C-alpha cells in the first residue's frame, strides 16, 4: 500500500514530567503518555505488575511512575516474566500507532484529505481525567477511541477544567454536597502544545475590554490527539484565569465565556496549527461559536456573507444530543451581543440576533446557530432523529439525519467477560465489532462458564458497594460495629437491579419508589429477594434532582429496605465500570420521547445485563424481546408506567432469575444474557464512527450537498 502524507497537523508538545527509569523499561513513559492503555487489557496488567499497591492507590500510570521506589525497579529488572509482558505490550503499542492498514485506509483512503476536527465541551476518556460530567462526555471519549481504532484522521478539541466536574458526597440526610478537587496536570498525560518557535502555543480571544490568552494541552487517545484549551495562564488577569476551571459552571455569564473560549479559541488554535480540516464536527451546541469564528474569517478574506456562510456550512456537521429545544444551551441575546457584536469581523448585533434566533425574543440559541451553519444536522438515535425533525426541520430544511450512539466495547466490557470473548472470538475480538454475525458464536459459551464469569463481576460490584457505603457511613460518624454491619449487607444470590444515571426529573427514578408497600414486598420476598443499587449526580442547580437523591438515600436507611436498597455516591467512570459489569438488570425509566439515546444500557448489555427499560432512545431499536424487557413506548402517565414496571419485575424478571436447574444455573436467564450481548454489538462506537464516516462526514467535507436554510 502506498504511504500517504498525514492529513493531521503537526502538534508539537513540551516534554512531560518524568523521573529516571531503568533503560530496559524507559518506554513506559511513552505508554503512560498515551491513553491507549485504557482499553488494552495486557497494558493494564502491565501497570498492575509494576507495583500493585501503587496502582490500586492511583489507577494513574504517571502518578505511579513518579512514586515507585528504586528497589522496585531493581526487582523488575531481574523479572523475566515482567520483561516479556513489557516487550509484548510495547510491541503491540508501536504496531497500533504505526499501522497503515486501517479500516479508514482500506475503505475511504484520502476521503478526508485534511482530516476531521471534533469539538465538544466535555470528554470522558478515563476517570483520572475528570473533564466530563456524564453521557455526552463519555460518548465523546468513546468517539475518539473508536476513531483511533478505525484510523479515522481526527483531532478533538475541548477545555482543560482544572477543577473538573464536582465530586459528590451526601450528608446523613441525603443532601448532595459539591466538592471540587484540583487536577494535578503534572500527574496526568497532559503536555503543553508548542508553536513553531518551540514556545507554548497561545491564541487570544477578545472579551469586553481585554484580550484573554488561551493555551492548549495535548492528550493522546491512541492515534487521536485531544487538545484541551486553558485560560489559567500567568499572562491573564486573575479574574479571567478561572474561565476554564469548572465544567458546567453555574453562572451564565461565566458559562458564556467558557463557550467563547471553546469555540472561538478552538478554531483559532486550529488556525495557528496551520490546519484546514476537511470536516468540522460540532458535537452539541456548546462549541458552536467555532462556526462564528470561521464565518468571520471567511468574511475577512473578502467573501460576501452568503459565500462565507456557504464555505462554513459545506464543511460542518452538527450533532444534537438533547430531546427538546428547551434542553439546548441558550443565553440572553443582549449578553451575547455585549460579548461578541463587532468583535469578530462582519459579525454585528443584527447578525447575532438572526443566527441565534429560535423564535423567542431576546434569546440566543446555540443549537439554532449551529443548525444554520451546518450542512448536516443529526440526532443520536432513530427516534431522536424524528424528534429533531419535528422540532427543527424549519431550520434544517429537510428531515434530520440520525446516527444512533455507540459505546467503545473494549473500554466497557468487564475483564472476566472479555476473556470469554477472547476464548470464543479470538484475542482480536475487538476488531470484529463491524461483523455482528460473528458474535452469534457467543451462544456457544457454556452456560455455566458464562454464569460464573458474570457472578465474578457481580461479586466485584458488591464489594465495591459495601466498601463505599462503609466509607460513607464512617464519614457520617457511625460506630465500628455499625460499619461492620454495613460491610456485610447485600447478597451475591439476590437479583440485583442497577439504576445509575444523572438524577433529573425526566429520568423518573421515582417510578421505582411510587408504591412503597408493593416495593417492600418485592424486595424482601422470603424466597426471591431483590436488591437495587442507585448511583448518579444531580446538577448543582437542579433542586428537583437533588430532592430525588435525598429521597433514595432516606429510603435506603429505612429499616424496611435495609440491605435491599443502596445509594452509592460520586458516580463517575470508575464506579460505572463496576456497576455496568456486575449488574443483573440495567433499569432505565425516562419519560418518552426524552431519552435521546441512553448509552449506559448498551454498556450493561455487552456485559450480559438485560435492560429493563422504557422503549425510547436506543432501546427502541435494540429491544428484541429475548434480550431484556421493554415498556412505556408511549407513556400513559407515571402511575401507569410505574405499575407496568412493577409488573415486569414481579412476574417476568424475578421468576426468570430464580428459575434454576439442578446445578443452580438459571438457564433461561443465561440465554437472555447471551442475546443481550449479541444484540449490543451493533451499538458499538466502532459502528457509530464508521456510520458517521460513510453517511455524514463525506457529506460535510466540502463535496457534499449542503441543506438549505
């Protein structure tokens, strides 16, 4: 195959923070500065074998390498098995990065001659990089990983939140507390992006009365560079340095400043790298100001307004993740005009009012802006595409596209189940995610073997739940005997339902709590007991969501439900891995049609957890009757949906789980587990990115047909 020049820009970086390592193992630094290890099991095993205590304390290669004492390296230099694993992992890493025979190079060589720019306000790559709040960020992280696996030439752009998203604690009454912890950049896989002179790259964004300097940091996600923008620079006024400090900051004016930095700053960083992407993917409206910057640049080059608008639109794809117009990011029009009018060439107050108009006077709508300046607009499930069409077709000019979200399977499948995949499909099982028929082989896994694998992952989940509850109660001042008792709650043999989502009213966690007496009868059944694990945060400004958390916590403390309900605080990617891998049933109860996609259910399903879910979002496509349970496609009201949910648990879920043969194996349940896994494969992020590539990126690379509008 003829080698092609890279479509991506050269993005030089400053050296990272390093301490001396033995020469035999110095490539560990290269591995530590690329997040590839997150989704490659042998690489994770290598980190564990460096120093298990240090690894368990940090789950962060850079922190560990900076802390491991010299005597550990002396021991490892004489350890042949460690050396063999090291060389195996480094060889696989090098081959991965150098591979020219990728899906993209085979199927669409040169179709994005200048690559893809992907802008999003949050990215969830690993829990030690807390630059995400929930589903949108984790989806963006999975998108980057899948693009890397497929060889799609992509650079991602986001913000460096030095305080991340909040950590959650609940007090004894269940009131959510919001804690912010500083991210130590020297202990993360972050390196400063340099300009052509070897100095830190800095661009400027004009805000009222001053210029704000914006720097950039690079994280490598396999083959994909992720650039995170940062205003915490010594050259900035102290009042401007915190602009990029907190994800989803509550203050509306500060949020506007963030999105100006992300959009305008992101586009200017791309310009400073000398890069002209073939396609720009604006993932949710937070990054839409990048389109204004590109429009202004075209106007400054002499184009008429319509010519400039066409130049921007024909290279732009916009993805909506919200189910209703009210869920889109909006700002007071006057505030936007104060910050932007006449600060970008050709962008005055009237232009802003026109581009951000959503039919409500005085409102500037980021989604409206993005739709007007995009060739293609899409929703993130088939049903969500219909909702987007219903609400936005007057701006899009045609029905919206739909690409159902997907999840990066190697990131989310539990280790024990992954070994079953490797045994049946081969060690390269992840390379077969675009071949759904190959996964029919999972039906050949012996029932006992799969059940034991699931039970092993469930045991890890329950240990994590007990440990976290014990820590939580210790913080509340409970006595040692009480902590011992809490540490013994929850049973491996009880059917375990998990609800772990953002606590928002439309997610309807309250459906499970509607009929307290009936719920108690279900949970405390003497022969077929049930336990429910809850997790999830409410936005700091969402009082209703916080009230729901308080209600769940108080119910978990009620003696009638003790040992049957748990609320585990500080839901993040680390806790999610335990919950998704070990759940017996994944529960989802949004009010339709407000579930745009619902990727957590996909992650649970690939681990063999049947979904018990409202037929909305992805589940409307994924439900097949033999891989889980569905209800409430068209809600008849919360009371009716709650009754349907209780009926399914009592008459379908619980009996199937407890129907065991002489060996104690629930054969019918295991059959459903297999169907859940097989049905989840088409919802991989690999399929999602391939579909974006083939259906949408090629329409937004300057050669496709832009929609009217």
